[in-house]
């Protein structure tokens, strides 16, 4: 635990800095303005600061949409989406590694049945079902990462499934950011179209695979649930 104290404090400090800027505690200055200044004046320093800050920001549960907007402003629609997706995926890995390192035995005991459900449903073809979950425009990225770690899902499968799952939403907000930066209304329309398509794709995959697997698991364990004593 002591070995984790310093990196956790550093992560908390950097995360607090990002959130404070986003919430406007420092006045009208935005993340995008600061990032543009950083890249314009200190290019060599900008990349490591941006990468480290972005990974920690998403690992702590920061909205990936904000990161995508910033990437769109800085790097353009497509490049921004790809860079933002990779950084968000690395943030998910950091979260999962931290949860596994901390163990969180009391959490595992308290949510034992829910963790067992996640493991049973997602253990096979993990990357496909993680991709489906990431495609859905609902839920918490942080909670999904913690649940995946507690269920002992393969990190590589979660990471590889997360990247294509993240990409559509990241493209939406990255193109929106690029559109705002360039005052290009066509990019905003592209982002809106991708929002509709990615939502439709996520819903289709959920109802034609994931939902059936979840229902099958519940039917298989209905007898076990009936035998559980009432609390």
C-alpha cells in the first residue's frame, strides 16, 4: 500500500487540476486554450504532459467526451479521435491495474453475485461484449473498468474490445471539436450523424447477442437464487 501512495497522490493532484480547469475554477480559461498555448510554445513538453494528464484524467473517471473535444481541436477530427481513443484505452488499463493491485476484498465479498454475473456473461468472447458495452451511450466508463477488473477479465481482451467501442463516440466529439475550431459546420453534422449510427449499432448488438446471453445466465441460475434464504 505504501508503494502506491505517491503515485495515487500524484494522480489525484493531476486529476484535480484537470477537473478544476473544466469546472471553471480558474475563470474563463478552458482546457483547449491552455492546450493550444502549451503545444504552440512548448511542443516537446506538450506531448508527455498531454499524454500523462489524459491517461490519468480518464483513469479517474473524467468524461472521455471532453478529451475527444480537446483532441479534435488540437489534431483534427480523425487524428483527434484516434489519439483520444488510444489515451482513453490506456486510462482504462491504469484503472483496472490499480483495482487489481488494491485487491478490494470487501468489495468483492459485498458484490460477489454481481461480479459472478459479469464474469459468466463476459468471460467468453470478452472483447466483443466489451466493445458492445462501450458502444452504448449510457453507463459509466469508470464503473465498467472497475467491474471488469473485479471480475478478473483478461486485460488484453478488455483493452482490445474497448478501442473499437470507444472510437465512434470519440469521433463524434473529436469532429465536433474540429468543427468548432475551424468554424466548419459540416464537421458538426458528421459528428451528429455518427452519434445516431453508433447508438443504433450499440442497441442492435445489445439486443442480438448480449441480452440473450444475460437472459440465459439468469435462467440457468434461477434455481440457485430460489434456494437463497431471504434477507
